[in-house]
C-alpha cells in the first residue's frame, strides 16, 4: 500500500458519515392524498437548500484537510529526497575510499 494513502484515509474516514448524511438528506414524503399540499414544495426546496449548504461546508472542510495532507506529503517527500542525496554522497565517498584502499593494497603487494 502506498505510504501516502494511510494518512489520507485517516483524514477522510471520520467525515464519511457526515458526507453521506449530507448527500442523502431525508426529504419530506408526499402523503397519498388526493389534494396536494401547497406547503410541501417550499418545504422540500428548503430541505434541498439546507442539504446543499451543509454539503458545501463539508466539501470546504475536506478540501482544507486535503490541502494539509498534500502539504505534509510534500514536506515528507522533500525530507526523503534530502536523505537520499545524503545517502548517495556517503555511498560515493565509501566507494572512493574502498577504491583508494584497493589501490594502496595493490601497490603494497607489488612492492614486495
């Protein structure tokens, strides 16, 4: 599993219930009457507007959390890149020292 996926899931999972409840609001159902109620349509419109507003708030909150997660991932990537460069420098230095040691041993072996 990718290393960035677990923190992203931990940031999103607590809000899944809120997202689902905002995305699937409980609408007022029409009663099986012959005469339609005049208050039903405005009430449903109000419920839809409230659900849309709540969903927009949740989307903004998730966007802020996603921005924080991306910033943290970018910082971790920069740190990993710095560590990789340092490791490559130490590896090159170790190779140079080992080549010098091999050359010195070869010269000493030929000098006998």
